[in-house]
C-alpha cells in the first residue's frame, strides 16, 4: 500500500486528474485484447471516483487467488461490464473455492487496481491517516533536491505500516460501495508490483 500510495501522491501533485494502475510485475497475461479492453473500462469507471479492480473469470477452483464477489451493475455507458464489489474473500480452501465458482458471482482477485490518484489518497486519508500524512510529506519533496528527498524518505518510510492495498483501503471501501470490478476473461499465470500511469492506453503488451 505504501508504494502504491507514494506513486499516487507524487502523480497527484503533478496532475490532479491522473489515473493510475497497479499491476503485479510477475504475472504473464495472454489475451491482449481482452486485457486492454478490461483496463480501458476500468479507467472509465475510475474517473467516476471508484477504486476499480479487474476480476478474472476463474478457470478452476484455485486456492491461490482471493476472490471478488460481484455486486450490482454500475450504469456507466463506457464501461458496460462494470459492477460494484459486494465483498472480497481471502484465499479459500478447495471446497469453498468450488462453491464460489458454482454461483457464477465470483471472480479471481489478481490484485490489479485502477483509480484516480486523488481518489486513492482520499481513501488513504480516511482509512489510514498516518500513512497518508507520511506519504504526503515525502511527495512534497520528491521533485526537489535529491538530498532532501532522501533525508525525508529515511525519516518517514521505515515507520509506514506494512499492509496490502486490499486490507488497507479496498476492503473497507467496498463495504461503503466505493469499489468496482470489471469482470474479464483472459489467461493469466502468476509467475510484487509496478505502477503505471494510465493517462492514455497507448501502451502495448509485450
């Protein structure tokens, strides 16, 4: 959470309208068009002030993924598949995973998130205010003198809570109807994380 939050704080200062995405760096994805389409929908939903995750259609009752329970549809023309997240479920045992899939209401949670940088900071301020304050202090000096930046980093970074984005903001925000999911069908093989600035979708997958 701290790494993603710092990226959000820096980018929000540079561009208050920035939309960012957090994706694991160790996932291999097949089905480029389906993936890009899901990300494009996620960007449109994010612009409406949601934290958006991409829910992968499960191919089997995996115990290696957490699960997202699909809620009501969201009326956004540019994102016809978007739905609210009803709840997040931790990695289940095989029997529970099979029961999830049988309902047709669950998707794998691969930890992909898209949102406005400013909205993520709003969530952080509400749910993790100490982390928010620390990250803002770092972001305030990030683009300035390198020695000052390093001094502030050394002072603040070690004190920040070590917690995943799911636990820090996604789960409590979902309970308040502030998290959306774009269900998608594409192949993914889990082989940590990078943050990509998604002002536009001009990138291509390798």
